């Protein structure tokens, strides 16, 4: 598998000569050995792109580097930025996504640029006054290193940040090294494919809700399919994950954002996030967001789980704040049961709509951004079953899978 990955990358992307030299260098010792594989014995030798420093450290020598990352950018317990600085590399600035460089900002919260107190490096927020690097912010940069843990869902905004960064890098003719990481939801593809006219920062491209790709594979697809726009192509080099396959269940070693605190939330996220486009609470403002849903107007006899969202740092003003909600608790499901699921569950959304007494107030305009289509709302209003709705996704999913296959770096799940 290692040979197959190398051939794929060498054939399509730059740094060919340098990479030939890279293989002569000793690999920097890995310190990330815990909490990453979900019990799969095959994964004992899994190493993320960031850990494979022998493949990319030689490419950084003598370069002025911009680092795009956040709190998930780690080699074991050490931040990648700290590793690069300790190795003597020249980092001129950091670009940070939604939730900020240290991953503490709430979802949707404006993140200001500033200075990282731990390193003194200037941090440019790509979730603040600008969502892509400006020419001025790139004029003293020779190379961009990107390392962010994604969760493999269209409306999780890290892939949008990466797309905008690739656009800016392509325009400035600056190469980008992507340190790849496993996708915790990389074992399936599902959901409605985004339609033209519904593109937004929570869904830029014609992909389904769950795309089944690593962030490195996604970058290759966005570049190869011309999704960067204006006919530009970025100079991308992916440092692949060693010994990874899409059939693996990968447990994240660190929460990727404040409201996905553990793997229960990650596995339920693709199904429950549709509630963000409704009046229903999905547990923001509790200690288990994305593990429950409810609303004050739902019947407590039919929806016996009770919770009250509060203002917390991760959700300063959550839906149904300080109100007693009646709903369902999904966080008690065994983790091994959740990780075996290979499709989005619409039953929760359909049940909540069916029993909600004020149906005209159920949806809000954000629902179309999440679904990527107007059709899903109309299907729910018309009373279609889950299987009828899922049947309408089949053609789009079949077409996407064909496109996706061209950019995979790792053995697929089927």
C-alpha cells in the first residue's frame, strides 16, 4: 500500500525530485501511539502525515512557511508548530480556521486575528474579516503547510477553509503541503448531493453530506475537478497516512471542535446536524452536544428525555436556552453500535417533525444550506418515508462515487 500511495502522488504532483531525496532521510521519531485506532489490530502501525516528518521536513528547509492549522495539528502530544520551530524551520505566520488556532471559539463565532501567546507567531484568522489569505498575507511566504483534522462531513467548515486557501495559494503560485489524517467517517458515503444554487461556506461543492475522503484526498479532488475556479490549479503535495484504509474505524485523539467532544458526537453528527436548520435543540449548551435532540413543545410522554441548554463557552446562546426540552437521548448507544453505522439516519428528523405541534415554525432558512438542496425540506413536508427520500439520493451518490474513486490514496471500504 505504501508503494501504491507513493506512485500515485509522485505521478500527479510536484516536488518529485525533492521527494526522491526525502526517502534517504531518517524518519523523525513518532510520539503519537495512543487513542487513535478504535481497536483495529491492523492499525497498530498507523501514522498520520504529520508524524511522517522524514517525508516533509527536507521540503521545508530554507523556506518561509505559513502554517494552516489548529489544536488538532499534533505529533503525539506536541503541536506541529512547536515541532517545526524546534527543528529550526522559519514560520512567518499561522492561518487558523473556524474555532481558532487553539480550537476554543464557539461554532459560527467571529474569530479575530492576533498573536499566539505560546509561540509569539502572528495568527491570521480565516474565520474573521477574511476567509481566504490575501495577497499581502502571502507575499513573504514560499510554502504553506496545512494540517487540520477533518471529520468527513460537507458542512464541517474545515474543507471550505482549505479550498479557499488552495485558491489563494494557486493564485500566488505557492505550493501547499497537506499533512493527511484519517477520516473518522471515511467508511461510508451518504446523503443528498449539493445542488447548484445552494453553495455556501457550509457546502461549497457538489458532494454528498458524508463524502468518505481524507482531507488530502478531498484537496486532490477539488483541484482535479476544477473546483478552485478561474481555471487555476494548486501545487499540492499530500503526505499520506501510513497503513490507513477507509474501512478502518479511527478514534480521534483530540476533539476536533468544541461541540464534538467525543466519538459519540462525531458518529451522530451527520444525522443530527440537520436539526441546526430547525427550531429543535441538538444538545448545544449541554455536556453532550450532538448526542440528543429535543424542544419544549415536544410531548414529554412521547419524548421522555429531558435536558436544559445553558450558556457555556462552546455555545454562548444555544437554541432553547434555559428552557426544559423533551426529546431523545442517543448518547447512551454503545460506541461499537454507532461506529458500525454506514448511513445517515433520517428517522430522528422525521420523527421530530411529525410530532412537532407548530409545523410552520419547524424549519429555518439554514436548513437548505445544510441539506444542499430544497428537495429534502419538500420531501419532509410531503410526508415521504426515509426510504423514499433515500431513493432520491441514489443517482447523485453513484455519480459522486465514480468521481471520488479517481482521487483515493487509500484502499476503499467496498
